[in-house]
C-alpha cells in the first residue's frame, strides 16, 4: 500500500486479495475470475503483468490468467531479470529522470525485499540505463508486448 501511495494511486483503486502465496496454481480459477471482473469493471486500455517466462510460480499463474482475462486489450509483460532466464524485450518505453526516481522510491517501500540486490537504486538505474542505451535514450523500461490493440 505504501508503494502504491508513492505512485499516487488512491487506496480505493487498490485490491489486496486473500490468495495463499506460492499456491496460486491451486487457485487459478479464482485468480482468473478476479481478473475477468477487473476487465469488465475497469475496461483498461493497457494491462501490465509479469511475463509468462517468469520463474516465480505465482507470477507465471498471474501472467497466464491475465492473457486469458484481458485478451482483447493491450497486454505488456514486465521485466524482472532475477526471475527471467529469457525475456523478449520487444517494446521499450522512454523514461525520464523523474520516472526512475519514482520507481526507486516505490520499490524502496517493499520492506520484505529491501535485502535483495535488485531493489537497490544502483540496480534499478543501471537496468533502466541499459535499456535506454538500446534505443538511444538515457533511460527506458522494457516489456514483452503480448498483444497490441490500438
């Protein structure tokens, strides 16, 4: 909730569900149903989800069910290098300094992850810079474009 606050997302727009961590595969239908309801209620133009190649079992379930629930929407899989052996960075979005600062600040709110090397400002800036260099920019964010709907 603190991270979403940093990003400026009002609390009433945040859902915290009661699924058991690391057991989403057993609760796949409930995950799908929740995403279908979000699609119906929000009618999003763009959906962000983990990539299907994410090695974390719960992330993989969310990605698969998001592709089902939002198949008529633009769907972008986000990069988490510590969980991806492969990643298809076929869509890049330019970032400005303030975007990187906001990302660093939001991720710093995850107390349970603070000890991880991928939560450091150095790593976040380095990855953003590396992705930016590939498109001639200072910073960028990479995604896998699963479906583009214009």
